[in-house]
């Protein structure tokens, strides 16, 4: 089926690239917005730095002019870890722009087509860290903000057939994870043992959650946060 068009921020690698492949396999058109192109065949790549508001606005307008977007996934993100003594106000501003403000600009551009069609799926990639995690002052704040913003949008957009939901992963084996926890290290093994299900997550684990919420038949689910964390959100598994 090719009458669905999905835009994924950060669709060039990690979770975003895996999700792009899953959507392509459904026959959907897929557009990635990222600073660098990826290598997933069939994806249209829009090069854009989401930390630059003007660049985001231009990219949003260009995509909306070329495509009738039905699905938008705000997936791109960075962590900027620091203990509170070293956390910086500029990090808060940077992650607010990257995780929240860019999502607002892009969603605003895609809403007219969704409303005209009477159908849309808006999805956020948040984090278990929204519940709190050491060294995550800016990251946790912005990811928790995603949950609040999604709930607000869900109320505003439900009457138009547009659902808004959040996937909140726990520790997932991606470059972001390995940028903090050395790959193949004892620290990685220890963290896996402390996850209730006994392992770390994969990009496929997260993709399956996104595809469930992105499904056209999932229209009775909105304003929800689905933790894909192996049970880490139940207790405390610091990372």
C-alpha cells in the first residue's frame, strides 16, 4: 500500500533506520530528516539540522509541498549527559529545540494534509529516562516534555482522526547507548543483568511498538506512552 507517507526524524540510522525499513516493507513512502543520509534503499533523505529552527521550517515546508504526510515520527535525539553540578542551561535549550520545538514545526506543516484526509499518526520516541535517571537533567526534562505535549495534542487532534502516542524505550543497543556504555564491556553486561527480562533492548523491539501504534487500525489508542524497556520502568535501572 503506497498511499501512506511517513516522515521519520533521524531515519538514517539506529531505531529510525530500522523503523524506516519496516514501513517500507508495508509499501509506505518513507522520508528521513537528518543531518546525514542513511543507506536504507527506498528512503527519501532530507538533509537538515533539527537544532536550527529556520532549517527545520524550510524542510517542513518543502516536504509538505511535495507529499501528503500521514505519519510523523519524532525519533531523532541526543543525550548530553551531565551531573547536576555540570548541567548547563544551554543544554536545556538545545534539547528543547531538538526534541520538542522541531516536532512542533514539522507537525504543524503536516497537519493540514492529515486533517483533510481525516487520518494521521503522530509518534514520539521518548525514553524511560523521562521517569528520572542520573546525569539526565536536560534529556529527562525534554523527554518528559514529549509525553506532556503528546497528551495535549491527542486531545486536540482526536476529532480529526489523528492519534498521538509515545514510545519510551529503555536501554537499547544503539550508538547513543554505546556512546555512554562501552560496547561489550562489563558495564553493559551488568546493566543487562539488572533489566527484569535479563537483556538489553534492540532496535527491532522499539520498531515493533512504533508499528503497532502507527497501524491504521490503531485508531482507538491516543495520548498513551508505551514503555519498551524490559521492565526497567517498574524499578530503577540507572544508565
